[in-house]
C-alpha cells in the first residue's frame, strides 16, 4: 500500500480502538488453490487385448491364467481365443498346452451364445465335422446361418455349401449361389471358387464359363489351392478359355504344392484321358476352411 493511501485513511476513534482489529478481506491470506483441490482418482489400467494374451499364452503362464479367468467371467472373445488353444486342428505346440476338443467345443459354444461371430462359425464347423461334439448337420447349418447373417464371409461360403449339398437343409442351388456370391463379394476365395464352379456348370445361375474362369483367377490371386485346381481343369478342358495343356499342368502343380489332394490324380491323367472335374462340394469341404487366429485352419 502506498504512503499516500496510508495517510488518507481516517484516524480511528477511541471506540474503534477498543474493538478487536479485523483485517480487510483483501488483506486476509488465501490458501493456495492446489491445497483446496481434491486428490485426482487414479484410472484403472485398460485390460490387455485378447489378441496379445493369446500370443503370449503359449509361453507365459500369467497370460494363460488371465485368458482363462476372463473366459470364466463370460468374456466371449477370451473364450473363443482359449478354445483355439485347445483345438486339435490348431498349430500350437501339443506339449505346451494339451489339446482337448471337447473343452474347445464348450468354449466355442459359450462364445457363440454370447454373439461372437467367429465362435458361431467355429461351432458350426464342430457340428459339421463332429470334432469335440456329436455331428449334427442341422445345428451346423443353423450356426453357419447365424454367422452368415452377421456378414462373416467364411460362414456365408459354408452356408452356400450347406444349400448345395443338403447339409441339414433342403438342397437349393439358387440359394447356394446367393450365399457364395455374398462371400465372394468380400473376396473370400472359397466363395469365389465355389461360385465359379456354379457358373461353369450352370447350377443355380445362368451358365457363364467366362465369368466362372474370372472368379477362379480372383481366388488364385490369394494363393487358394482349390482355385489353382479349378484353373487347371478349365485349361485342360477349354472351359471359358482356349485349351492349353501347358497352363493346365502349371496350375495342377500349384494346386499340388498347396496340398490339394485331387491335384495328383489330375496330373496323372494329363495326356492319358480327358481330365474330369471333381464334385464342387468335395473341394469346399476339404479346402474351403478359412485360416484361424494363428494362421492354421480350423
């Protein structure tokens, strides 16, 4: 406060002096704001993503325990991930985690009932193949349909297969073509290959061998073994293209390298007799399965 301000203040009277002095509000010390703030609550750390737990569960007991705990608590993604570790069709080390198809199926079904689309498809495959549970074609198709209606391309291809072969449902080539086309629209190679055969032979769709060949070529771009086999048949028989036995041989060899069982027989028949195409359902049943979480086939 300046000297002039002090001199201009009124002198206190005797009565004022007898009263206790109270400093004006502007002169009273204020507590620092930092001392008035409530302590901030510490946020709970976000749970580790299931994909990371799955990648560590094979060699880290804590990660495996966390995955088991979250699955037991009803987390669908964790249940599905744990099922893939127990599934005998997966590629994990048998010694690290012993396989148990029954336990895997129970976890697939748990996650499927919670709406996990991958688990719905896996449950359908389990019912189709009888792995971990009694085979049931009707339930297999029902679970394929559930996942297909959610837009899951592998399930759409499998539902097309169900309609084409009468798996738990009345055969209907037109419905098979519909579901194969939905899978193919998402660049699913199994759907593209199966739909290609329908166009080549005119089943459920108007015959168009050129379009069938184009679908095989699209699937082959993804290194899909059955698509190589289909292209071999097309070039061997001149379906949708000019006959070319050299290209047919090349595609059959690629199919053989990809592990397609029919390729060996097709190669053996080249030059001896016309190569006959195998039934389409056999191709889809044996090689139409998509890759699982760790690159293996379910």
